[in-house]
C-alpha cells in the first residue's frame, strides 16, 4: 500500500506540472502514455495468440497527436478539419490503414483485425479526445477541464478503495473484478460529484477575485452552472468505474493480472489510465455541449 501511495504521489506531481505548462510538454506526455497503453494492449492480445498489426496502431497514435497540434494551421491555411475533428480524422486514417494491411495478407485473420482495431478505439481514441481539451477557448477553461479529467478518476479510485476496504460487503462485479464493492463504488461517485463541484467553485470564488486575468478569461468564456458540474461528476465518476471494469475484462480474457509493471503498486500505463480515459470522454462531451 505504501508503494502504491508513493507512486500515486509522484504521478500526481508529474501530471500537475504537465497541466500547468500544457502545450508540447502535455502533448508529448500524452503521446508517450498513448503509445505505451496501446503497446500494453497489443502485448496482452499477443499472449493469447492474436496477431495485431502493431505498427499501424503506433502510426495512428502519432498522427492523432500531430493532427491536433497543427489543427489551427491546417484549418486556416489548407481548409482541412473544418467539418471533421482531428481525432476522427486520425481514427479514420488509422482504421483504413489497419484494415487494408490485414486484407492484403490474403487470409482470414479476424483475430488480427479485432486485436489491431480495438486498441485504436480504446485506449487510442480516448487519449486523442483528452489531447483536445488543452485547445479549449481559454487557458482557465482548458486547465479546469484537464484537472477534472485526470483527478475525478483519481479521487473516485481513492475513496472507492479505502471505503471499500473498510465497509465493502457487496461485490460490484464478482467475475470481472472480485475486489470492487458496491459500497466503494457509491463512495467513489459521491467523492467525484463533490470534487467536480469544488474545482469550478474555487476557480470562480477564490482564484478569480485574486487574479484579474483569471476573472477576464472567465468573463470571456463563462463556465456552466455548478449543478451541471455535479452531473458531470456523477457521469464521469460512473464512467471511470466502468473504465476500470473494461480494463479488468480485457485482462481476464487475456489471462494477465496487470498490463505492465512500470508503476510500482499500480501496474502498467493502462492500469493507471483506464478510469481516466473514460472520465476524459465525459469531460470532452461536457465541454463540447457547453459550447466551450
């Protein structure tokens, strides 16, 4: 448990610095995470005899990051992406590339098709949606969106773990993840809602009055009401838990305990990012609906 806490603290510091600087530091960090997570998923499938076309997945990861990074320039100078978002463009290219390569093998390789395409959607597409959040209208809004994306899931995990250990009596999904409890899941949802409301409240009532630039940006791009953030916390917290279970489902299918060992006490990159990726989808949709 101590090892897990220390690792989590280090990851929080690294992620906080990336969110603070944003730009290429964050893009590179997310690209590394995207490549590592995709590699871990491919490795898991290979353990059970599947034969994914790995290089096409890695090419998709790089294309997704570059397309978003140069979105403004390509839109203004070349008229690209005016009707399609960079993540969708990269995904379409990646899927067509992967399917074409598999078809040109000239044999029935459905396992190769599934194991190649699935990681492009999860974790691939989910990562690419998170990458877009730093391009929201103002620095304040993008920072807020990134904080919610990365830390709603972390708060959810923390409360679900400790409340589940202490009070858990009813198993949430015994076959997929025997240790998760209904009590822990409820505690995680409550903590997610509280955190999702607390962050914008602090931004509006404590940070903005102290920093005129923050107040100016909030006036330029007003945040949704707090009740909307409460709904976001509930949905994002629920999706975070579903993300954990989806990752567990893949691991059970592939006969592995963790996707990797890079993070002591946590496992691999995808073990650490599973809930965050689903939470990121919720935040992406939320801020798009809000018109930000």
